[in-house]
């Protein structure tokens, strides 16, 4: 189901942990040539969804639809609180890479000051961590501590952009860089990205991207109702422990994981 290659990956440039020139960041967001989806179509083998994918999609719609209906008063109250305390916009909209390389807009409640992303865009690593903490709003800290800021992604699930469970979505810029470091990274695009994922339940934020990818491949290869439900239950338990145990989430803008130490292998899809 999953194989690992033994070849060593090249080390990433030290610029990954340094501030970038804004012009370079803007250029990376709009690379010339074919889109991610077009390039994925060129390199991917013919793919036929498994029957389990239809069932998992039905579970996504049922659970996300029920959650939106149940939590609608909370969503409305949070939207009003963000609007009153820190102004517009209420939602953060970020470009992410979805299944088959299609780029979509992911939604979250805004937890940073308005226009923070334009100020933070040129930075990565420790520089990003320090600058991001200065941009967090008071209501944003509460939303992040309780994971409520993630709830608008339920709309992405209902739209078909995301699943409740799957590899976490990546920004197009970072996705391009990771594909250069780990050529097999493209293979995670065979499924929808998720609000939570198998890798997030098994690894910490500072693990190498190659290790996270190996767990993403494991979920892709073994995806089933049992594994889907298991990840959801573990996520729920982690949220409860984080909220009531006082630990909460890691700091915003945590440094990116170290360079991949080896190349994960292919996932059976």
C-alpha cells in the first residue's frame, strides 16, 4: 500500500526561514505557465475513485450539514463578535490546493488584524511566528483556543472543496516548494484535503514534511469508514483536551518543520 524510497532529499534553501522579498512572493502566487490542475493532469495516471469515496462523501455532507444547522447560532454570534470587535471582514479567505490540483478559497473566521496577510506574506519561519503573534486580535485568541475559527470550513466541505478528514490543505506557494523538495507530494492530491487529518493526529507541528506525507499516504491508501470515524473521534477528543485542559493550540505562525530527511514513497490509490 505504501512504499518509501531510500534516496536522500536535497536540503531546502536557508531562505525558507528568512524574510522574502514581497515581489518574489507575489510572483510565486501567480506562477507562469500551466496551472497546478493542468500539471497534475499531465503527470497523474488514470484515476478511478473507489466506491468508499462515495460513501465518505455522503458522510461529509451529512455530518457537515448537521453541524452547520446545529451550530448556526454560534456561527452568527461569532461573526457578530468579530465584526464588532475588529471590524470587517469577518471571514479570512485563503487560496489552497485541493483535489487534482484545483485551487479553491478556504474560509475561516478572521483571527488577525485586517490586512495582516498582506503584511505577513513576505515572511516564513521564526520571523513569521514573531510577526504573526503581534497581529492576533483578542477575539482571535479565543477563537483559536477553542478551534471555533475553523468552523466556516464546514461550508468548504458542503461545497465539495474539502472533506472532514484528509491531508490538510496547503497554500499554492508552499505546495510548489514542497513538490520541489519531495516530488511525490503531488500524490496527496488524489483525495480532498481535510479539516483534520491522520498526520495531524499522529505527529507534532515540528515533524518533517516527509513524515507528515507518509501518514497522509497511509490514510489515502487505507481510507475507510472506520479510519475516517477514528480520526474524527480523536480530533474531537483533542479539541476537548485542548479547550478544557488549558493547552489550546500551538502558537500562530509556528515555524515550518525541518527539511524532509527522506523521500516518502508512493501511495496506492
